[in-house]
């Protein structure tokens, strides 16, 4: 998904107000274009999925014709390749995790949604479904690998009951292919009677489309009369338009041979090695047991360096306080997934912004044994956000705040004044006869003069003072915790320095002066704009009394 690509979003939501908010958030995305299709019930949504190309589905779980997790299951049956993001009005982590288990890629709390979180969730969901698709394709390739590894294979045409076995499937049980035939009944006759409950517990839900895989360990009768334990694994590969299974393919493996399991593990590890995000697996004490190559690239630490160490011993930057890490540990030790952003440090000392997801992994008894962390470098995105913020709030020529953001800061300062009852000096500054410089030397020289003046201001003011460029040659300053008298001394110094420091440009020495008006902001000043108006009137007085002077509004 790039800036030049439209992302088609299907929103299934029966509340017009919530739908309108989602539309607004998507429109507010500064970098991505979204096309929103809104449907008010699940049936219409399913029809849209069948008829149109959709990139991602946003769905509320309280719809007129479907409620709860069944909604996710129905959408997942309608589309096995589209990312699904659940929209919920309740901050119920356990329920949200169940939604993920049912096939959703992510979930958002309605009351916490904004443009950034919604776009981030869409990106994450699309990335996750892509990974799941690659894993699915890997498992299909695994089937071909298992066939070349001389494992017993079966290919079942479910409506007709016809099945194709390979030679090893038959020879594993002491038969030839001719003796086995091509009917599913041969398999049914060979299954141990006591094992049907195990088979049906896995096969029936899979044939209904409720699980991704059929898997069971059971016994088959050998031609010589003894029982052979096999690991029977299969998957439905084809479905008809009514979601009825057509074709399933699988393997029978002698349980004494665990090569197929090792191959499956290898394929899964290969998939994790191929992803761009860093993946790290730790024990319950955060000791690293495994990390992929992307982790090495991200952190600069090799796998050998990382294994046995704790992440905070490798990449901790010190930018997060102990309370941050305590909240993280409280979340994952409670069995919940933690998601957030963190500043970490690479091996070379460079700091970077990281989006981190940590998921606990439990054993069959429900005890947490491992944690899986997925790490993504988001430094470029954070820099872009900072640059966009700077463009939106600063004057490009001088680097000072623009008028809109300066006024917002002044309003915030006035609110602090009213709470704490202290004083703030507010200054209005205007360069004298600035138009003559533009007319005599041209606008580039005028711009250079504005930058020259901005540099003097930075040298003379304190770090806590806030400066804004209000107009062409007009500036404003507010000085926290400053009375009018010391502000006047600073203004006089600023005026004198400018008068004594001409701009030297292209062999020209160009002098200029500044007129300054000062007003004091206190709790009874009315509004921040009123104080700025008073400073402007004092500036006007300075202008009308010969310029190059400082006046205070009394």
C-alpha cells in the first residue's frame, strides 16, 4: 500500500454516526488515499465482498443480522484472503483476542480511534494477512515436499467419495495400489473402531470450514493384522459456491518417523526468517532463545550475541522510565498481548523508534512459557510525522512559529497565567522601513534580512521565550515569568544589537532598525488576543514617535 495507491475499505457498521467518523478519519490521512464502501448489515457486506475488489474489512460486531464472534467467522468464510479489523465499543481484551482467534487480524476500540491508529491498524492487518498467506502457501509447498519424501498421500474428492492414494500409503499397510482401490470406504474399514471419536473431532469441524487443518493420530489395520499408528493430516483445498468442501489432500505418516514434523518446523522458521520485521523468542524471564535475521539487521547484534541475553541488556536506551516497563510486564504476565512504541538503541549506539508487539505463548496447561516479540523500525515514519508537524507549525523562512501556532501557544500560556497568577511579557516587533529594502535590493535580500533578524533574536532571548512570525516583517514574542520592566531592558538590548549589526550581503552593508511594543499579561488581562492587541498599540506608538524605539502599554 503506497501513497499512489487507493486502498478500498469495506465498513460494515449499522450506526451512521460511527460510519461518518471512520470516513472522516480515513479522509484525514495525509499520505494514503482510501475509498470507503459502507454497508449497514452483514448480508450486504458479504455480497459486496463477492462482487467487488476489497482491500480490508472494518466490521462492527453488533449488527442487525449478526452479533459477536459469528460475524467474524462468517466474513472469514466469505473471504479467506482479506484482512479483517474488528471495531468494538468495549475495551474487553479477552473478547478481542477471541476475535483474533476467529480470523480477525486486528481490533480497535471505537472510543480510542483516530486517523493515526486507524491507518496503522489497516497497515498492520494487511501486513499480517500477507504473512498468513505466505504461511499458507508454504504449507502447500510442504505437502509437495512430503510427497517427495515418500510419505503416504491421499487426494479425496469428497462428493463422489473417490480417493487417490500413492504407493507408500498402500505399502505402509502391506497393500498394493490395486488392492487398495480408489474409494474412501477402504480407509474407513481400516480405522480402529476406538479412534473414530478422535478423527471426527478434527475432521468434522474442518469439513465445515471451522478450522484451517484436519489432524488426528489414529490406528490403521495392517494387512498382516497388526495396527499401525499414523499421523493423519489434511486440508480442504477446494470449496463450492455454497461453502461445501470438494477436494481435500493430506498425508499419512508413520509416527515413528518425525521427519515431516521437522520439515514443517523448518518451513515455519524459514517463513519467519523471510519477514522484514524482527522476530525474537524469549523464555519466561526474557532470556532470548531465538531471533531472526531481521532482528540482527534492526539491532546490529548477531544471533549468537543475542541468545541468552535479555533484550534490555542489548537495546535498552534509557528513554523509557521504570513505570513504562512495569506496565509492559504487567500486561504480558497477565497473558495479554502488549503493543506499543519504544525508543531503543542499536549496537552502534544509534537510537531508533520501534513498534513492538509482545505475545505470551502458553503450554497445554495454560502456563506462560515463552514470549514472542515482533519489532518494526518506525524511525522513518516518526521523522516524517515530525517534519509534517514542523511544516504545519513553523514559518519556513525564519524557523519561528507561524501565526496560528504562536496564538495557540499564547492561549495556553494565558491559561497557565490564570492558574498560577504570574506575569508574562508580550512583545510585538516590526522592522522599520522594511519595504524599502525589498524595493531597493529585491525580495531575496528582504528574506535574508528577516533571517538575519531571526538570528539576532535567537542570540538575545532565553530558551523559554517563544517567538512567532506574525506577518511579513512583524514578529511577536512572549516571555514567561517576566515583568514589563525587565522585558523592556531585553527589548532595548535587542533593538541596539540590530541597529549595530547590519546585514552584509553581496558587498552591500544594509542597516535596519526595529520598533517594539510591550504589554504585560496577567490573570485579569481578559484574553490572550487582548494582550497582543495592547502590545500592537504600544508598537504603533513607537512607530509614530520616530521608530527605532521601545514603548510599553500602561
